[in-house]
C-alpha cells in the first residue's frame, strides 16, 4: 500500500465517479445507477435515492475531472474550495469494521458533499506527497477515462474499461501481421 487505505479508496472512487461522465453515454443515467455506483464503490452513510442527489453528484464530476488536467497550484485551489464549501473538519472515525480513518464531514452529510470531501482529502495527500503524477488519462487512443496509478513502479497506463486488453490485442495483431509480411 502506497497511501493510507482511506486515501487509496478516495482516489479510486474519485476516478470512478469522473469516469461515469462518458462521452458516449451517461454512466449515472438514473437513481438506480447511482445506487449501483454507491454500492460498487463501498460508500456508506446517508443516501437519499433522489433525483436531486443524483444531479448533485453529477455536478461534482467536472470539478473532479479538472484535477487530472491541472497543475499543482490549480489542484490545491480545487481541493481547498471543495473542503471550504463543505465546511470540512477532519476527524478520526472508526465504523463498519474499518480501522480508524479520516472523515471530514459527518456520515449524514449529503452524498455529493461526502464524495467531494473524500476526493479532496485524498488529493490533498497526493499533493503533500508530491505524487500528482499518479493521476493519469488512459493511454488508449480515443479513451478519455481517468485513472490513478497505485502501482509501485508507476507503470499503469490504461483505465479499467478494458483498454489494456484492447491495446494488447492490437499489438498482438500488429506483430502477427508484420511477421506475415
């Protein structure tokens, strides 16, 4: 583990949320889609299952996506704004059989607020560690998904949407074609 467990979870959840804003379709098409995202990403606490909550979560995505394209000063500005707007007050918390970890807003805060703060806290750890280079855009041509490289050797290049497999298949086919020529 490179970072604290809650930092890694926050980074992965932030990337997953950003990637639901797909150019070819909405990854959070309805409240049921948000419910699935909530469960799949291990969120706990308040979840209203409403259209208003869904729209608040969707509005967060462009702000988080900007982090993957920003320099350190802009990342800091975004992180600070998210924390300030959410009235974040970091505290050590233990719940649901999890060890102590940081929460900066109550578990009954709105879901979009908790998502914003979890992402901001995780990004703050990356800034402090000088590790913003771990935030990347998928290397597969045409893919705009974001990813967090948590590998020890900083070698991750592709998102979770199968782009690594597609790249490997394309390279294999190119080698086969070249060997036949």
